[in-house]
């Protein structure tokens, strides 16, 4: 992608997602994700209705007038974005690809974080760790993340969620806010998910396309697994085939939700053809 075209795409995403974070999500983000405690801010005169437990007796004695201590939330939080860049994220039959939605979601969450002066870091993964961007503050850092989300070319095609969660636990030592954005088309990641969720405030956002949820009746078609390259002919006109597909998909979704529930991980399903604004806002409020 040429530099001019890349900058244009970055700017387009920045304008859209920053407006959303400024007017919708930053308040919900701030109210939901709390800092490490309360720190002393200043002393002011006592007003009727103030909690007497906050009275600063030293200052009160010195000035011969009641004064209280004012505390404010000590935020200084870190947000980590775990971004699945495997080949299956390039799939999309409605409006946009899953990767496009993930890019927008990361931008909205990142701008919401820096509105509150928090740090943001990113882990790009496939079946290996593709790129780690350490947490930093500031708009220029967020724009760098958006550029990487748009043009990053992974070395591998597969998905290994277990390795991604293991890496998170090993590289990020202090508790932080984590959003894992993926289609979660993998198994056997429950152990490392639980370890990561016990350490961090973790939310799994599963990004899906309508065509993945239900096999349409369109006759004999050729399907290819984007990660393995395996090609099969599938007779979608067969009700037995469609029912088997639906059964397998339901089992996969149940496995994902079960892993989240057992580990204490919050989760949210977002479809590429449905606006995420309302769902994400409701999710924050529900939490």
C-alpha cells in the first residue's frame, strides 16, 4: 500500500473512531475501568454534608477552621489489545472483512484509553507471536497502532490462542485491561486463558460473519480453509450437510462461551454487518 493511500485510510479511521470514543465510549470506559486506588489531591474548607472522616485535623488545628482532604482516583492503567491477524480474519461476505471491524474496534478502544491518559499496547498473533508493541501513551502511538492494523503482513496463517495468552501472561507483569479480538476459531486454549484472566481484567470479543453461522442452500460449492489451504467440495443442498455444519458451529460457540465462563472472562459477539456502537455501549453499561 502506498504511503499516501495508507495515511488516507488511517485518517479516515481516526476521524470515525475518535468521534465515537469522544462522545460515547470514553465516559463508559472511565466509569468501568477503575485505577489502583485513591490518592491525595488537596485540602479545602469543610462544607456541610462532607464526611467528617475526611477532616484533616492538622490543617484544622493550624487554621482554626475545619478543612477536609480531597482524594482523586489514581488511574494510570494499561490496556493491552490482543489482535488475531490469522488468515481467517480476512474473511468477509457482508460490508467488510473481520479484520476491518477489528481495526475499528481497536481504534475506538485505544482513543477511549488515551482520553483517560492510559497506556495502550498491542500483541499481534497468528499461530505465533507476530508483533509486540509495548504500552505507551499519546496520539502518535495510537496512530502507529492503527497503521500497523491496516498494513501489517503476518508471517503465518494459522491460529494459536493458547500461545497468545501464554505470551500475554509472561510479558505483562502488572494487572491491566485486556481485550482479545479474534474469531476464536481454535481449541485447547482454556488453560492459558484462565491464567491470563486470573491476572488481568480480560474481555474476549468474538468477531463473526453471518456466513460462518449458517451454511446457505446454494448447491455444490468449493470451500477452502484460509489457514490450512485445504479445499473441499460441499453439497449445501443437502439438509444433512447443513445440519451437521450447524451442529459443529454450535459446538464451537458453546466451547468458546464455556471457556470464558470457567475462566471468569467477559465476552461479546460482534458481527461484521451490524453496527458495533450500540452493542459495545450496552456491554460497558452491563459490566
